[in-house]
């Protein structure tokens, strides 16, 4: 598990194509980092709470994320479920110079 | 706690079943169980006896409870021993060998025996039936009939009921001439009326059985052995053996002998207890409940449950309220369904009837106050399940009676929405009930799209969409709010498909992000992205700017995502044609990448399932075969039958045509998937008639082109668009239709929906007759799309972007 308060440098922001996401292994915890076309960067748990769908392979429009397996929908900014029964764990994340920094 | 003693008299279907039900309710802890069975075996399925006689079942196959079952459950079975006495005051049952079994609770399940009407010469002075005369009730009867039938020539069955007819059929299998002699005016009077009986008679006679109606048998002729029958009208019939099947009589003697009330059977209350003794139950054919006796198995099961619930105390209020008798059976290969009464009983009873004697079809329904009270189906029993349900549940019938007898178009709605219970599941993919849809409407979503988005009803296979829409409309009292996106091609861009196409071409929009920027006020909509990507690819072909984030994961990674996040890999294999080298290569790759499941697909291809995302590009490189596009909203494949090369029926070269079709349309994006097939003759082995597009060879070197077929969540036979003379013409007209579909269908509208919506006449006019003068342009578009094809697996080692196939990236620090 990630230790609270500690910052992690995930790597260059260019590793995440615009509009898509990539999954990072952060001390054994899988975190999906999204880079929507409209700007900003968001980090959430990598697996859908419904049936474990790979959220980084989902579709993003604005800041709405759709899971590729059964279409659960989430708001990337808060992790709240827009369709589905429970939301996502979110992580603070920012871009510092070129680097994606978690925590 | 000391156990109570439970004794069951009778080890047939009723006795054994009620004991099973008691054990299921934990009865082994409460009761020490003993059973008397007159037959020396465990319990068998008496209904299947006629199948043993006709040889379709072996004896051992019909046993329900073999002897071991009784031992396993510590049941003392007195097998082959009839219970001969019952002392209620002492609470004792005696076996015929004198062994007593004391009881606290007693269940009488003695069933019934064959009824033998008074006829001269039935028995011999030494006692018992005359040699060659049989009843048909037990396994032992069955064995004796079979033994006697061998070596004899003619058999007469007295009684034209169900059991008699089944015996007749069994005897025919021994090569005997079989006569059925029946006292009444038509066969199977319990289940059929005169009209159906007459048709059944013709069907039986066509099979070689001679039927004699209105014949009262007065004597069985012959001294030591059977020589024939004599009838009341003086006529005679020569025969070597006689089966008497003239009904049954309940075995109530042991009950009557100790003073229990017996009429035709042991009279019981709603708990199936004797009306005279609360410790004695009766179940099955021996029981008489509210004046009714039942000889079918379904009521017996219901009775057994009530007894078991009540006797174990699991539900002391369990009650039997009688059964509505409906049955489905097969007599001499003729299918029969029968329920309730066979003839109208009051002047107001409504009769709906259809008769087609030549084909052996007969249908008759009796309706009272809008509900089914009786029905007979003979020959065609396709509607039996629906009708039996309506009969059993007493549900109101649709006004249009015709659809009760025949399937006309869509299956009739079994109940109206108002009557549909709230927990009825409407969407079977996502498990959404009517109640959930109603709650959603109540919460303010007043059009189908909004309800579907909120509940996911209709968002799985899509086959219930129209029903969801109808329920929403009904719930809104017909006043649904206009859904502004309903006419849009995709919900996120407020333009119809023609408007969108025009705008895209005029403004030169070649990427999905450009469309959102210029046509949707910069507002991206995730769900709209794949539809836009598909259309832009159709319009711009090689010039289309592919943005990976606009594609659904399958099209992003050129593989089909599975439930565990792995993928499936299906190489191209048109017509289902492969070769040893290709198979070796596939085998090599499957082993190298530890593919957990290798499976043949419905499209005649090989599916490698459970592949890790990171392995995809390496696998494609090692396979060195083109992508089969088994993941896309696109042309999938064209399967084929063997065609004219080897098949002795083939009249057209379906394999070569399938290969040409694949080369022409491979990888084409489309509103939904397109599955194709070619068939070398109208036997349609490759199911071309139910494909999105299909070509079927017909005599004269011609090909029928089918469009709009479906055999998935919807099933539809395609419409013939045209009949052409060559492979090249098949390609031309298929191509035109595909392009017309690509330009005009809504996103995710399969060809069957499109053809139904637009109409085959209109499509034929545009595609075949060129009524709009666009045929040349459609042909050109197809040629350009073909030229723009590129195998997405070819450049797999040069990914579209870094990490495209990485399931996990390392962390810097």
C-alpha cells in the first residue's frame, strides 16, 4: 500500500497519450492515471468496483469515464459513480514540469 | 427425542415421492420409516413402461429409487410384500406374511390397478387371467407381454385410451398386426373431443394400426389360449393375445377395511388426511380430494409436497386445493397437448377451432369469461407452453383469438403491462425489472433513452429495447418527453446522420476531437466517440485521423476484451478454410503464449482466448496471419459450406465466393458487426439465410442474395434482395448494400433492424434498380474503402503510441 503523504514520481506525462490512461504499480497498488483531452490529470483505482474491469481501457469524455466491461460510469474528478452502485478511490495527482507526481 | 414411526403403504411413484419429500425436509431426524411395496423392486417411473415395451428404454433406465436408495436412507422396505391389514386402534399395519409394523403416522399410497370389465373367458378356472390375456400396469406385465408377443402374429388391445394406444404402439414394434378395440365413439376420450379423436384415428391407421370404434367386447374366445374376441354385435376378431386397458380402479380396500370413508377413493381433506383419522394420509391415485381423483403425475407431486410439509411440521398450514389438469404427450409419434374440458359446457362458452385433417393438425380452445377453460392441440403443439400457462394461471386472453392458435409475427404479449408484476425481469442481460423501470420514470426520467441510461435496461444485447420503450410510454401515460437525442446519430452531437455526414464533409472534419470541437461546442461525450470514429472512417477511409482514445478498447487494441481483462485473438480464416501449416503455426503460438482456451468460433475460425495485453503484439508477429476483425463493429467474416468441390449436393462454388467476399470487405467499419455466409445450395448448411448478408446458390448457376438476417439475440430470416448470375455480381450488390447501410444506419443498428426500418422494397429500389442514381457512387466508395484496408496486426511491433499494449507501467521513483 501507498504510504500516506509520500509523493511518488510516476514518470513523464508523455507516457500517457492524450485522451487515454495508463496503469502504474505504486507499491503494489494499481493506479490508473488519466489525461483527458480537455486538460488536467486524474488518478483512480485501476479496477472497476463492479467486476474488476480494466478502467484504463475505458472511454473518457470530458471527465466522465466508462468501464469497458459493463458500462459503469464514473466522474474522474470525484470518483463518484454516475452509473453503478459504488464509486472509485481517487488519488491526488499533478504534473510537475514534465513529471506525473502522485500523492 | 424419540423418533415417531412412519409407515407408508405403497412403493410406487406416489409413495416413494412423498418419502423423498419428507426426507428433503429433514424428516429422517423425526421419523423411523417403513414401507410396504407389492412389487419386488424399488420404485420405477410407471409412465415410461410403454417405452420399455417399445424398446426405447431398458428396464434399468426407468428406476427412480433403486434398492440401495432405501438402505442409504435407513428405510425398511418390505419389497414384494403387500400390506394386508390395518388396525387403527392398535396403530398397526400387517404385511401379508404377518409381520406387523406399528405406526404413529400412516400414509396410504396404494395407487390403482387395471380395471377388467366383465367379459366371458377372461380368466381360467384355476384362477388368474387366461394365457395370452394381459393387463398393462407393472414391469412384470411388461415382461410377460413382450415374451408372449415374440412368435405371435395378431394382438388386440381393448381400450382406446392413452395407455391402450401406447401398448398398441409397443406391440407393433414386435412385428404384430395390432387392433385397437374401443367401446366409445372416439379415441382418448379423456383428453380429446370427437374431432381430434377422428384425426388421431386417421394418423394411427396410416401407421398400420386397425381401429374398431363403438365395439363392446363380450367374450375372449379360446379354451387354454386366446383365439379371438367376440363383440356384442356378433362379429368376431381373430387374435393371439389380448391387452386389457380399460381404465383403472383405486386400491382402496385396506382403507375401507378399517372403516375409513371411501367413495371412489379414500376421501381426504386439504391436508390429504383421511377425513376420519388425522394420523392417516392418502396420496396419489388412491386419494379422492374434493370429489376429484387424479391419474397424472403433476397433481401427485403437488399432493406429496403438501403431505411432506404438513407431516414434518415444516408448514402446518400447507393445503392442497386441487389441480388443473393439463398434459402434453406423444402418441404414436403424434404430439398432443390437452388441458381442462374437451367440449363446451355452457351456451356462453366460446369455442375457437382450427382443423386440417390432411396434415393431422387440430386445435381447439374453450374460453369462458375471457379465460381458457379447456384446450386440445394435436399435431402442432407449438402454442402449448403459452396456453398451458394461461390455463394454469387463469390469466386473461388477448382479444385477438387467432394469435392463441398461431404465431403471427411477434409473439403475443402474454400479459399487459398493467398486469405484469413489478418483479418481472424485462432486461435479461442486465437484470432490470419492470418495477425498477417504473421507479426510474417516477423519479423524473420521462423518456426511454433517459431510463435506459439510468437503469441499463436494453443496454446489453438490445433485444428488449422496444419493450423498455413501451413500458416507459405506458408508465408516462403516453406523455413521454421528447428525447432530443433520439434522432441524432450519436447522443453527444445534435445532428441526424445525413446532417452529420454533410457537416463532416463540408467542414473537412477528419478526427473525432474535431467533430466535438466544431459540431458539439467542444463538449466531449464518451459514449458518442466510437460511433463517430466508425462513421469518420467510412467517410474518410485512408485519410481518417485515427485517435485511439475515441475507439472502444477492442478496436483500440485489435482484440476482444474478456471478463478478466485478458483478450481473445482470432486470425483471419475466410470460408473456414485453413491448412496444416497454418494450424501448426496457431498451435505453436498457443503453446508459446500459454493460451488457456483454444476454441472454434461460430464463424468457422479459431479463437485463442485468455491472452495477456502485453503478449498481443508478439503473438501477432509469431502468428503472421492477418487480423480476423473478430472484435470490431465491422465486417467480421464470411463463413461457407463445403460447396461444389466435394459436397455431392453443392451446385455453386461457395468457398471461392467466400474468399472473394472477404478480400473485398475485410476490416470495413460499419454501424454494427456484419457476419456473412455463402451456401452452395439451398440446404443452407452455412446458415447464409440468417446472416447480415448471405449468398445462396440455386440451380441454374444463380445466387440469391439475402440481407438483414439475424440469429443472435433476435432471430430473423433475411430478405432476398436480388438473384444474380455470377460471383462478381454478388460482390457488386453486396457492396452497394453494405455502403448504403454504412451511410444510413444508426450506430449500433444491425442490418436486420435497418432492413426492417427502411423496408426491403426501398433498399431493393436504391441498391438494385438505382432509383436514386447513387449506385455508381456507392460502388466507388466501396472500392476506395477496399484500397484503404490495412491489417492492424501487421504493424503491431510499431504501436500507435508508447505503452499501447502495456498493462502496467513501472514507477520512476
